[in-house]
């Protein structure tokens, strides 16, 4: 790279000087005050962390010690998670491209399904049915592609010179939540099951996720309302789903 790659084509004008610390802070504040950035922030936080915590830290111990899986079967479940994410990614990307004014509904749907399936798994005395755990893994795989919608909010709501800053702010959300929940699950496991991992300790430990889901959902709804208010001021009206469905029924096929 040092021998071949250049920062700019030959003859291109020199880059502008690096911004001052005050300008950097001003850019961060301006990006955060943009409702679309906050909408992306809460989107990334609410949808990404659960699958990340499961795949990177606690999924295999939970399946082995908490659900009675063999190590090989637990590994197969993580493979299922990856494959489901590969399938969901292009589909969610196509939906976002075709229905940019409905992106938040996809986010809310995935967030709601994730909470519902986790609740069903934790409500069943372990070991849970294998089909239910497979469903959980597939649903967790949807969180990664959905969290990428947060970056699309950064693109469409911020001017070009602030998009990188907005993406950086949004990218912090899900990974910060992942670190916090990874730690929280471990702390609760140590308190509830000090002698080692047990199925009941895992049932209690996974409930720490609900705090982040509640925080993200509240922030998401508030930011969405403010983002739509800004769009309305710019002349972009987001029709209700009832209006859209009524118009489709009236439109001849």
C-alpha cells in the first residue's frame, strides 16, 4: 500500500487543513442534534446488541450449560445465525431502498419480534424445545442487517460533510450496548450462580437485555416523531399505513 496507493489522483488539489478541536466538537454536536442521527443511534442500539452478545460471548455457554446442547450442536446454531443473516441482509436492503419512508417500521418489527421470542424462550423451563431455540437464533440474525438501517438514516438526514461523523455516532450505539450487556450477563451469572453456569442462572441473566430494549424503543419512538416533523417542515409527508393500504385497495390492478 505504501508503494502503490496514493491519497489522491495526480494533479488533484491538496486536501483542506485538518479541522480544529472546536470545529470537531461543533460537528459532533450538530450531528447529534439531527433527529435522523438519533433515530439511527437508537436503531443500531436496539437491534444489534442481542445477536452480538449471543454470537460473540454468551451464546455457546448458554446453549451448552443452559440448554444441554453439545459443543458441536451449539456451533451449528451459530452457523445457522450466520446463514440467516446472509439471507436477510439483501432482503432488508431491498426493502429499505424501495420503501425509505417505512424503514422505521422494519426496525420496530424486528425489535418487537426479538423481544417476543426471547420472552418465549425465557418463559419455558429449560431445556427449551430445539425448534424454539432455532427460531431465536434466526431472529437474532435479523438484528445485524436491521441495525445497518441506522447508517442509512445518517446518509439521508445529514449533509455530506457530516455523514461520517453521524455514522461514527450511530456505530457506537450497538457496540456500546453489546459491551454493557456482555458484562451485565456475566455479573448476574456470578451473583445468581456462583458455583458455575446453571440453566436458572442463565434465565435470570438474560433479562438484563430488557433495560436496553426499553431505552432503545423509547429513544426510537421520540426520534422518529421528531424526524418526521422535520420532514414535514421540508414538504415530505409520511402517510399513515392506513392511508397507504386504503389507496392500494382503490388502485386497480
